[in-house]
C-alpha cells in the first residue's frame, strides 16, 4: 500500500460520525492515527489525546472533520503555533465556500480542501468521492490517505470544492423532500406503503428508497443514520447564503431548512388505522353523505373556524346537517390532500388541504385512539378566499 514519503502520524481532529469513521478506516488500514475531539468522545480503535496541540505536534498530516467553518477556524487558531512548517492540513469538513477560501489563504500551499461525497458506510468501504483542491505538491503528499478513503476528483480551488459539495447536498435534500411528497400522496390515495416503495425503487429515487426502506416501513433497524438533519440543514443554509438564493419550502414560502428537511427525513410508515378516519372524512366531502363524517369523528367532536367573519364551533350533528347526501356540482374538479400526520402514542395530528373550486381550506385535525380505533376528536379550519 502506498504511503506518504516519510514516516508520519495523521492527527484527526473531530471524531463525530464522519471523523470517527475516517479515523477508524485509516487506523484499520495501517496508518498511524491519533485522534482528538472537542466533545471528549473516545474511540476504541484510535489512539486518543485530550489536547489538540499534542495531537498535531508530531503529525505530518492534520485532518479536520469538524461541523462547520467557525469550528475549523477555532481549532486551527488553537493549534497554529504547534503546527510544524511541513505539516499538511487536510480539511474534509463541509463549510461555506468563502470560509474555505479564507483558510486556503491563511495556510497557503500546506492546505488541502477536500470535502467528501458519501457518508459513514462509504467511509468504511473506502468508496467516498472526494473533491480535492490544493497545490499539486500538497495533493501528491496526501493522495495515499485520500485514496484509502475513496476516489479523488480534482477541483480548481478551495471555493469551488466547497461550493460543489453544497450543491451535491442540495440534491440530497431535494431527493429527501421528493420522497416525502411521494409518500404523502400515496398515503392520501390509500396505496400500500410496501407497494409504493417497490415502485419508487424502480425510479430516480431508487437508491434513497433502498437505503431508507426499513425505516420507512417502520421496521426496527440497527443501521447507522447516513446523515443528520442538523448537518444537512446547516449545509442548505450555507448554500442559500453563498448563492444569495432564499431557501423555499414545499409550499413555496421562504423557510428555515430544518422545517422541511426534518419532516421529510422523519416520515416513517403511518398505520392504515390512523389514516382511515381521514379517508372517511374525504369520502364525506366527495359524496356529500354525512354518514362518512359520523364514521370519521367522535360523537363529541367539534368543527371550528371562521365563517362569514364570525367564529363558529359546530357540534357533529350541526356539521353533518350542512351536507345533503349528494356530491357538489363541481366535485370532479375538487381535490383533497393529506399533507402531514404526526403520531404520538394514542394521539395524532394531521393537516389536510382541500381545493374546492375557487376556495381552498386548510384543515387541522386532532385524532385519538379510543376503544381500539382512531377517530377525529376535533377539527379546526382556515378558509383561503
């Protein structure tokens, strides 16, 4: 196996999910590794130190695997006086392009910016795709280490490498949101989750569906998460700032990235029993038959909102009296969509959008598990004129 040209120690600063996996991969492949982390986390396969200066004092290579740009700057400031003049700093962290450029200017030809495409399983298998930007001599020196982790793709400069990593993660966030929306639509149509995933695996989301399938089916799994919501949301915020392009939620409104991505990445299978009262509610609107509403709601339920400028709170009988047992004349053009369901033990909340001609309603439901079946306890609505 190829090695750097002189005996060396690699100091890995940052032993989170990725840093810990990188240190373990290098150690198990025969590299001399010493690790340090701000959290004090220990590793069973890597020699540790509690002082970053001690870690870098004899290191030919200092590998950063930290959460963000400020963390990289702080750690480098802390060890700057201890870094040897011939030490290479290899930064695998996902940071803003302008932050990567700043570090490259500060450290000069001894800095290699090399963000990683892939996650923990790819680290363990040595199949990462690595976007490396550096002086040719520095890149040649660290290439054996990088190739232990995966395949190297040369980038023009640190700014470009950092920006390309954010673009790659943006596509991941888009895939997660696309999967979320597909599953919501399938649930609203009453499609079996297993069959839906079978079909989605055949399409463009196939690889993501395959990796997340046990979770999406609600199956217990010991698999390590491939990414964290906080990290992905951080990356989307960095991209939005770098490109001066506000992030948009699925509703088309500006939003914090956590709002959409967190929901998208945590949408496990919803039991049909939870969906059934919502489907009965939809059938009530589609047919105009109030019997479906009585199946959907508890007898004690109230339906509340603003009607003709005044707050109303109907009992179930009053609400059912609004329906005449036949579909609306424009029923073929009306649509209803279950937007979100959150289950918390014996209670759940759900949001639904109803497009009824020129009027759109947002319905918010509180559901309860009573006597072995789910029913709607209350509904509040907003009418969009």
